[in-house]
């Protein structure tokens, strides 16, 4: 009994320390002085001095804490990539956070019957438009990883309807932009963090393979394709968005020669840049030796001796995030101290707890919860169709051999019907794959209790 009281007293003292108030403490000590003159003197001297010293110390410690947090804040978060989508009718051109990945996506494109006939006459398919397959990664895999899948449909003009045969292929243009972004990060000496390409991998280009004869002057009114078992998941006129705005800026002044007598420093005045945005140089063909930001100005060091135009990405952050019809997916760590520490020390993962901490450092807890992992000799059959590496374009990874054990990472889904589950899993597994290149990492969604 005595031990329990001692523990209870210790806890009470700890709570008092956490809720400590210097003003209340001084007031309590002051009231213990019975002599009024001494109490008045205590209040004017000791009380005021202690209050001032305590306030100064608290301010200093708060500043130190903020400085430490800023030091630990991840560099990658300043260049985090956010991706979402919208339909073309509701695209907001005044949005200051997300921009179309391709400007042409917001414009209308018309294909003439003459153009179709000329292209088909050459034995080539005609690319018509791009659709979004709002379905799981497994279903996308089942469509794309089979022999050419043909669909029937019709092309409607003012003069009638013409039967046609259509096929689909994965759109590679947006994924190619991610590959180019990877190169830009290298040019700018920034560490690469996998971009969540969940939406981009589900974009499909629709091609016309063949059709009945039409007259050249006919105008196409509508194209209908029967996507059969995928029909309920096909969405038209979607515009992929991201927080990278392409801009062109010219060197603000004549470049200053560097001490090495080879390079020149190009300066961009802060008045022409946004203080809350990061900037990435897109000119991969230029031999850049240094990029820095000082007092809002941007400096680029390269051998070019004269002012020139530079192509940049203006990287916007989520301070002005609005409402979007699709969830905004990012590669940003949580804006917390633990999230920053995870980024700094993620390569030291050796335990299940550290693995879980990596998974929890991203804002995807509403989708998946890390459950466990296991090491196998081969990839389980059920994991083949639901996994894909979002860094598959990286071909310069260093590995010790071709024979690799398989690291299977298990997750529980919050909502088992969410079509993004397997894509979020692939994103998280890609993070682990970069840390463990000597393993073949795959993910698996398992049945759990409440999913967390």
C-alpha cells in the first residue's frame, strides 16, 4: 500500500511540474510572509526579478525549440509533389495550388473524319482521347497486361453512325513527366522522393483500330466505346493536376564571373520570385555546378557568360489547398517532429517498429495501416497484379546480386472497397524498396479486425 501511495505522490508532483506557473508560485510564497512591509519588498524585488528571468528563459527555450524543429524540417517537404485530378468542366484556372500537368488538357481537340481515314490508311491506329479507369491496380493490371484488348463502339456524325473497333493502352506522357522531374531533382542537387503516381497509372489512351467508311467532310459528333466489364469505372475528360507551375525567367542582371574563371553566377531578384515557393531548374542540358537561395534571391552557377532564359518549376505548397473532386495525393512526410526525424534517419530501419514508423510518417493512415512483414523466397502469386514500383524508371540502382529474397509487407485496409488502396500500398512499398535494394519488396493487403 505504501508503495502505491509513493507512486501516486510521484505522479502528482510530475503533473504539478508540467502545469507549473511562476506567477502562481510567487503569489503563494508571497502570501506566506506575514509582515506586510517584507511582503511588499518581496513583491517589488524578488517577485518582479523572478518573473522577468522566468519569462526570458521561457522565451529563449521556445526559440531554441523552434530552431531545432527548423533544423530537423525535411528539405524534401519544401519540394513535395502533390497530384490530383479534376474534370474538364470544373477546372478552376484561378487555382494557385494545383495546375494542369499539360496545358493542352484544358483545351478541346477535334478529330476530322479525313484525318481518321488518312491515318487508318497508313495502317496506324488513331489516338482519340484519354480516359481514367477508376478501379483497383489489380483490375488495371488485368486490362493492360494481356494481349491487345479490342472493344466495339461507334462514331456518330450528322449523317449517321459508323461501327468501329477500339483498343486501349496505358498513357505514358504523364509518367514520362515524372521521369523528367527525377532528372530535374538531380540537376538541382535535391534528394528524390518517390512521387505518388496512383492517378497517372490509371490513365488510358483510347485508339481507333478500324471503322466503316465515312465521307471526308463529315463532322464527328460523338464517339461511344463499349468497355464491357470496365464500363462502370471509365471516366471521361479528366485533367491531371500537380503543384508544379512551369515558368520562364531571364537572368536579372549580367552574370558575375566566379573565382574559378570558368563559371558565372546568374541571379534572379526576389521580387520576381515567390518567397513561399521552391524553384527547380528544368534545363537539364546546362552544366550547373551550384544552385542556392539567399535572402529570397535565386543564384544559379554555370558556364554561360551572358543573361539567358531559364525554364523553371515553381513548386507551390498546400497553404491554399481547396476542394478537389479527387483526393490530393503527395509524397510529403507529415509536418511533425517525428515525420522530420523519419526522413532524416529512415535508412536505419532494422525493426518492425521502425518499419511501422516509416509507414505512419506519410499522410495515408486513412487508407492503410501497417500490419507485419515476412521474408519469402519468391513473390506470392496474389501480389503480382496488385503491386507496381513507382520508381521503376530508375535504372542506376546498385544491388549486390540478381537472386534476392522477397520482403512481403502486410497492410490492413481502412476501407476495403477503396480503389486507391493498392496504389497507396505500392507507393509505401516503393519507399521500403529504396531502403532495401537487396530485397524484392512487395505489399499485401490482409484481412484485419477494424483496420487499425
